[in-house]
C-alpha cells in the first residue's frame, strides 16, 4: 500500500473522531522509531485545533510518550524541510542558473548538484517523518553549505537547535489539545 493510500485510510478512520463544527485538517504519517508507524491527525474548527494520533490499524493512541514522539518528529521534519538551505530551494536553483548564465563561476556545477540532492532528500509530499529523514536532510543541507564555502559552522544546525524550542511548543500544544485523555 502506498503512503498516500495509508493516509487516505487513516483519514477515513480519523473521521469518526470529528466533533460537531470541526473538520479533519490533515494526517501526517510518522515513524518515530523503526517499525512504529503512527499518524498525527489535526482537526480544526471554531476554537483551538485538536489532535489525535492513530496507530497503523486506525486505533487512537493514548500513551503520552508515543503521542509526544509522534508530534516531535512531525514538527522537526517539517521545520527541517522548511529551513534547509534557506527554505526556498526553487528560488535558490533559479539564482544558480542565472549565475551560471551570467558568470559561470568555478564550483557552480557542484552547487547545483548539491541543491538538487537536497531537494531529492526532502522529497515530494506525502512524506514519512522519521529520524532518518532528518539525517538525510541535514547531511544534504550541510553539503549545500559547504559548496557555498560555509566551513565555520552550519546555519542549518543552528536553525534546528532553535527549532527544537518550536517543536517542544508544538508537542505541548498537541498534549494540551488532545482529543482523548493521555496515560
């Protein structure tokens, strides 16, 4: 079954938990550890968003640790994908093409290849949020940084350290607005 099919199946299961005045906003597939597939479901309505994690069989997860892990890896992967190499990879590629045409500086081939590799590491939706995805995006981003001569430190690593605070705030929101009691 494709990831898209899994998301559709999970969305159908999540529909049973939609409250009046609310709708299912999205389903994020996550794998916080090898072999543990979960789905973070977001619900929107008139007030605060609500959250629910479903397991691979479409059953709600009430174990706090698993909910926290699912929300955390979802947030970190999203933040990594959004901030990698400055965030707008299509625009970066356009600038590199223009630079190739106007100046063709040494290293332009390596820079373009690195950006393409980063886009491949991020991939197209739907994506599975995993620690391995974070590692791939981090390594590909570092390659881009190095091709641009940034050997002193990684702006991406610094951004991800800061993103940890945002991810923790998201996890807290998921816990505070979870549809079921957590154990």
